[in-house]
C-alpha cells in the first residue's frame, strides 16, 4: 500500500491547477485493466477527478515525458515523481533536456510497485484488482476472489530499491524516506562469479529473446538522443531487427555503454521488455564498475555533476586491471 | 472425431516430429510459452497463448531475399532461395489461425510473395481449441469462436483426453498417419467443453467490445477524430505492439554488405517508428499521433476496406498484455467506437 | 532447383547512357545485359532501381512505352541511392524490377481529348513518358498543351527534347516559364500556377499535373477557379516505398497503396483519401 | 586431410602520434611482427568508438588491440584518459557477457617504442592464436 492516497495527490493537482501554478498535470490514469496504468497528461480538472489514479501499479517513470511536453506546451507542468523517478529528472536537467522552471515537481513517497507479471503468474483470468491495505483483492475467472500480499508482488527493482529519498521536488507529499542500503549489485556479482562459459550461455539465452522492439530504448530516460545511432542509416549499425546473435549483442552493449554513467538505475528497461530480459543487469554492471573503479557515483543524485565516462583522473586503473579485478575475489 | 489419452501425447508428438519438423508451444523459464521446434522432453504448454504468434514461422523476423556479387561495374544477382521442407505447427490458437488468414491475404495476393508462399504451402496447422481464455482475450469481438473447428486439424484438450478432428484433406491424411495413437470417439466431451468455454468467454472483461462501428469506408468518420491526440499522447513509439502482433506484416528491405558480397534481406518494421515513412524530402507522418493512428486505422478500417470486411485484428490480446503504457486497440475502439461521427 | 520469379528479386540492368539534364538531375538509360529493354510498361508506371549495398528506390520511367529498346529514368540527386547513381558511369550495372503502379488512362479516358500537361521541376519526369506516348499516337488525341516551369533555365529538364521535338510538333504547344528573370531568357517568368491562370485554358481539357507538393496544391486551386473539374485532373504521388507491390505497408494513404493503387490518382479520388501525403 | 593452421585476424587501432609512429619504427628497425595484424590509423586513441571494436569483430577480427600514447603524453592532452575509462568499461562488459577477455587489449606505445610495439603484437597474436577463432562475437553473414 502506498503511504499517500490518491486523494492526496488529486487535491494537490487540483489546487495547483486552480491557483494557476501549473497549466497541466502529468500523472497516471487506469490502463485497460486494474493492474495497469497509462501515463497521462491532464489539463481539465474534471478529467483529472475521474481518470487520475495512484495505486500500486503506477510504476511508469514520468520524467522522460517532460522533454516532449515542455516542448509542445506553454506554461508549467506539474509532475508526480516517485523517489527513483527524481533521479532521472535530475539527470535530464543535468543534460539540459528541459528547463527546471517549466516543471513543478510533486514528490510522492513510494513503498514499491507491484509487478503485473508477478500478479498474472499467480492469478489467471483477472477480472478486477482492489487494494485493501497491504493486500490486493483479486477477482479471477478461475479461482474466485483471491487475496495477495503486495509485498509478494513487488517489482524486482523495488526489492532492491536504492533510495526512498527524493533527489528533487518542489512539494513533497507525505514523509521523506531514506537512501537504502540495497543489495542491488548482488545479482551482478552472481553473474560475475560464473565461469565465462556460463556467463556467455546466460546472456546468449537472455539476449536471443530480444525482438528489437526498442521499448527499452524508447522508455529510457537516459536515451534522449534526437536521433538514435541505431536509427541512423549512415551510422553503419542501423537496424530494425536483430538479424542474428551478433546484432543482438551489439545493440545491447552499445545501448548500455551509451547510458553508462548517466543511467540512474530506474529499471524501466526491464519493466517494459515484452520478452522479460533483465536488461537492468547490463546497466547495473556499469554502475558497479564505475563505483568500484572511479569512486561511488549515483547519476541524478544531484544536478550538474559530471558523468564518469566524460571525466577522468590521472591515476585511473588500466582496462586490463579493471577486467581482472574480480578474479581473486 | 478421434481421441487419444493425454498421457500418450508425448509419444504421439515424438512420432510426428520424427516424420516432419514439428513446432509447438513450449513453456520457457520466463513464465511464458513460445513456438519451439520439438525436442526430446518438450512438453505441450498449457498456456492460454504463446508470447508471440506462429507468424515467425511463416514470416520470420529477418530473412534473406537475394544476394549480389559485385565486381567493378558488374552486378550478379544470386537467387538464394532454398527448397522448403514440410512442417507441422501444433497447438495454434484459433485467433492465430485467423491471423494467418489475414497474412495470407497480403502475401498470397498477386503478386504472390514466394518466400511466404513456400512456407504456407508446406505447413500443416493443428489448432488447439481454447478452454481457458484470459482477461486480455477478445477474439469474439472479431467473430472468432475459439472452440470451433479450424486450421487443418483441431484438437480439444480435456482433463484426460485430446480429441482430434480434421478440417481439411491434408488434415485427414495427417490423422490417418497417427492412426495407431487414436481411437474413435463421440463429441460429447467436446460439446460439453465448448459450452463451458462459451460461458467463460461471456464473463471476460472485454466481452462486450464491438467492432461494428469500424470497417471499410469509415476513413472519414475516424481519421480526424479528436481523440487520436489524447490516445497517442503517451505512446513511446516503440515497436512492441507491432512485433507481438500476429497480423502485423509491415517489413523493411535492407542491404547488408558482408565484405564479400551483398545480402538483401527483409525484416519486420513498425509503423510506430519515426523513420517508417521518412523520405529524402520529408515525412508524411511527422508525429507519433499520425503513426499511432495509422496502426489502428489500418487494422480497423483500411485493411477491411481492401479485404472484404475482414479486420486485421484477431483479438489475441498480446498487445494488451505487452504495451509498456497500457494503450491498445481495445482502448482505441472503446474511445472511438463510442462516438463515431 | 528453379523457383518461380519473385517480385522482390530484381534483374540486372546496365546503364548505357548518362545525360546531364540540370545541375542536379541526370537521365539514365537502362537496358538488360544483353541489350534489351528490361520489361514493358505503360505511361506513368515506375520501376525499382537499386545499387546493391546502397539501397533500392522507386523511380518513374520517363521514356515512352513506345520506345522498345530501352528505358530512361530522370533522377534528381537527393539521397543515398540517387547520390550513388549520379556518380555512376556508362557501363555500370545496377538492378531493376517492375513495372509498378497504375498507368495514366491514356487509351481510354485520354483518347480523343485535348490534353494539358502541367509540370514543375523534376515533375516533368513522370509526364515525359505520357507526353511522348501521346505524341507517338498523335492522331488519337486532340490538342496538346504543355506548361512547364522550373527555378531557372538551367533547371529545365529535357530542354533539348522540348526545343527540337515537342515545340516543332504540330498541335503541341509548349509554354515554358522560370521562377526568376535571367540573362538569355526571353520566355515567361513567374510561377507555374499564375502562368496557368494567365494562359487561360479551355476547361474541356484533361489535365495531367505533377511537381512539388506546393506547386500541385496552388495549380489545382487555380484550375478549379478557372472552372476545371477535379475529375479531369490527374496527378501522380510519391511516398516512401520498399516493396513496390503493396505488401510492406508504408506507402499507403488511407486504404490506398501508392505503389499498387497509385501512383496515378485523379484529383477527386485524392479528395477522398485522408490528408496524409 | 591437412589441418589448416589457424591464423588469427588482428585489428590494431593505432593513434597517429605515438603508436602508429611506433609501428613505423618497428618497421624501420626490421623488427618482426605477424602479418595478421592489420593496422588502422586513428587521430587519437580517443577517436575509437566502442562500436568500432565490435564492428571489427563482426567483420571477422579474432582480436582487437587499441594502441595510444602513454597517459600524460596525449597529443590532445587528455584523449587517452577518456579512452582508458571507456575501454575499461567496454572490456568489462564483454567479459561480463562471457566473451574471452584476452581478445581485447589496450596498450600504450610511444613513438620511440618500436620494440615494444613488435613485442606487444607478437604476444597478442600468440594469445589470440591460442584462443582460436572468434566464435562469441561473430556475425555469420560475414563468414566467407
């Protein structure tokens, strides 16, 4: 259950719309089913009242939409950001993707979001989902009404949440959380501990599922190039579909590298992947390497910091040292 | 009608696979199922449907069309098509069977696409009737009965038996070859299951979704509808919906320089991509709104207009399940269908 | 093992002549390696030319179907494939497939009618095929008027052919215009739409119109104002194409595929299509 | 049947100011290094986009080595410092994906180090020869 209610968010949005602070509100509305939410831009209070939702399924990070909407619209936009979303927000500001003054950030505490995939794995034929405290009451076609604990349905990224403290806001609802001492690098370490053959087999299997829908790229708040290298016919690597295993790797390696040092680890890539590839483990590998070799760095923790891959020190370790670092461990 | 015990299915499928390459839905460790070439120990998945349709088997994500050898000013065209062998696709859901019909009308209409045609002509389709529809299913919207006979052969799986019925001559021959596994059966169990499934279908959340407002000749009614703006507003412009769609058939043709020749291949393309219609002198679909509109207008209006009213959506529900922002054809139909002008 | 021919598999074509028409347009003559015309076509149809490794693109066939020896393509330099073609020399092999699209209704609708061709810039390319076809079967048609405009004298396509063949034909009137005054140009100066208005044609003609989108738009408005009916005005469209056979799904305007149902459209048919071209 | 001896294809990106001159010096001094090494001259090691390295593998390379000026000696002051981080990240990712780490290397070679250049190349070719053909980052379309 979330610690602030839909009504809290709604009241804030209505108030800011009414007093002219903002002209639009970027939030969520119910998706096709109760366990889905669609990012939605509201300008009309009545629509806001009827369609706005805030529940355990508002996982979508709204920060990237700010680029598009601030370009398209006049006035100021109110956006609801969960703690992890605020890191993306800061990173976008660092990269000058929109102006800070155009946005009114309402920080929303988050107790972790439920994963529809986990829900669907536990309940077949879901007719409705109602939140009841820390549980969801799930009406199904085949097993009647079931009660499932939200805690058992949390998204993987929420289980290793890096921070419940907002990195930016103009107005905070509820209580501020703390930066978490999360075990988010454990999975990376587990892969590192495998033999090269096992690692190869692991990634071969995962990446061969890729259908190159580009959802990971299109949702990624760090992927904001006006034209992506993979969509540029003169780049030499442009491709619509991964023709073979090489191109699957090429796409994911290069994409991860392009966002390395800028990726805030929001986990949207893995959330949207229709094939369930744990893409965040690629980005997290870079974060781990950066932390271990160049000093701990959290992209988006502050505005205006220099990303590690456009920076250096005179005594950085050599590439070989970096690659061999884990061997003795 | 013929039947076999559920317990003999592994042996039966092995026998099929030993005679002809066999593809069937197999569970993955991701909790979904995919059409997979039969292997020893492959279990027929009980999933409501596969993560992707059987489209890949007829229209693969990438396929080489032709090769060229160039030297100086000369060009040599190499026909690299290979003989297609017969194969069996087992366990195709009725919506996906309909989807193949949608693809057929594109690829088998003149001029025939020989690549697709070769695969179609060598395929035998065994349909698996539905008995456990899920919330994303809405095949009924497009007039599909997921319990009815279709494909070359249809199977109905009950608790302990699999019932078989051929729908085509080719299907009859297929069943004849499996004679050792099958015994005669009456259709009592199947009829009962069909009634049970029909009751379940009527309880699905999208059961009341209607396509009546759409179809050929409705371009003017929907093209300038104000709702496209809001519907497309949060679309990421990714290709998920098009790539999981069993009927989306748009493709791109590209050349790949291998270093010792050129291979011209085609690959799936998506009308959701910004460069889909981009030309040297501009782009007729400049924003995501136009691209989003194109996809749904094509499924609901343009395609039926060119194909005797057949919609190019079969209600399989994959795009509903996979869209990162939960925006899909059901929402589009609900929004537009309510107030067609 | 031999397979049926597939539309997507092209044949080899040889460039046997390259004519420099304007600073950015060249006309290429293409035949098969054994010196024959690659295939028959009708006026207004197109062909897919490709340079292996570079790409494939659709071009209108500018030579007349009555030319049984070769095909010609007037190509403006504006993208990867066209850039490459512009540096190609005589003897270069490329690939060709086609013909694609519908032709102008030269044998039924146009028969016995006075024809008015209006072109701007490289827009003359698709019309040249029709004009020469009609000139070949001169007795089947009434009067022929050709209005052609471009930015400058140097940008006029097929200028030599216009001067030596078209203007000397009886019953063919050529009206040329360029956008700006220029030394050595004694003809009309001004944009095509206003020139059409000045010339003031009788409205019983069948019109064939092609050029840049703005030029088409304003000329059409002018023609309507003059009293022409949209049902007697034909034009030809261009959109991004890949397959040429109505299957790859990108060149549609509404339910019509430009490569298969077009590129030739009557202007009243265009009105029924959504505004997305 | 005669077993064909495996000769690896090595791509060496060499910076114009130091390593390429080092290769030149190796040549002038008649120092041997294998002909399988194909040198691509780049203005600075920093010019090497990670995509170049992957593309070299795609096009049939069995090993890719990147040579630049020693840290502190970059003709453009700091190019090779960026290279160092960038390649450290790329190589650790390749290793993470289970691709043999010995197939990639960064080596700093100055214009005066003709002998080091030859020795490095000899060593690298030997290492890659021992690994055998690149199978994990190959593009089958590019195989003749």
